[in-house]
C-alpha cells in the first residue's frame, strides 16, 4: 500500500496507489466511502472497473473480473492540498483519475485509447458506501433500495441523485457519463438463508449495464477518449 492523504475544508481523502483505490472519504466527520472487511475474507474499497464491469468479457475475451486497473500500481502525477491526480496504462488504455476536495468531492475518470487498434470499453466505479449502523431502509432518490441490495439489481440513474443512509445526513451525488447503478453487498448462506454484510453497501455507477463490452457499441477508437465523473456533497 502507498497511501496519499489530503485534507481540505471539511473533507478528508485517502487514495491508495495500489489499485488507484479510495481508502477513505469523510466530510465533517461523517464517513462516506471506506475500506471494509467482507464475509468472504477479502477487504473492499472503492475502485474503478476498466475496461469491463464484473464478469462481462471474462469468458468471451479473457478479461479480468472488474478489469486489471483495480489491482495494478498507479503513478502519482500531481498532489496539492486539495487534489490528487494519478494515472495507469494497461494494454493500450490510459486511465487518469483526478480527485478534488473543497466545497465537494469530485472524481474525474478519463479513459483514452493510446493504441493503434480499437478497444472494447465499459467503465464503472465500485463505490463502497459506509453504513456503520446498518443499511435497512437506505434510499436512492427517495426510493427504498433495501431489497434491491439483497437482490443485486441494477437501476437506471440520472445526473442528480440523493443517497439516504440510516443515521447519516443525506448525500447529494451527481453523475456524468454513467447511466446505471448496480446495487450489492457481500453475503454468505447459512441454513438456507442469506446473511449480509452490514457495514457497507455498494451503489456502483456504471456507464452501461454488464454485457455492454461484448457489443459493437463498446468500441473506443485509437486516440478516442471518454470522460466520466462523480461528485459527492
């Protein structure tokens, strides 16, 4: 682990260069994104999924589950009191992440095809939202998504969103370039029933639904670039 930390205004941010991951994000002592031990023994925190989301392309093209960028080393490009910029290049795709804290948290992701051939690309952010007191009754845009998390569904999403986690202040969440969210948390089965992790939930913005990377619409041409953003405040 190679952790970069910054604090500005009422925000605190920690980014790990191993995997380009958000280790922690806090605002006025309210934990928003974090790192959590899961029931399966793994540790989970927020990371990008490029060039594929989940299992799409794994069988068909030999892709790595969620893409390789979440496990590779990233290079620090720039750091100030209010921002961090990192970059990683794998198999002809250059991915740049810019994080900024001030009046709000901003994360910008640029994916550029720096190869001489088209590349299939989908993009997601696997957000791990802190739910330290449980997530029963959690809402997205006023709708209870408790069962959606249990069933790991995806939902159409717009630009302006509100996440309401029990016993926390409502969180404004703006998205650009993302059309869906995937709902999930870890679980195990005991005596025929599911037991779920309670300290976090994953509300993951996805450019397009899982399976998109296997379609002809997913091609990114040489030198072509896509830009996606999430903002939290």
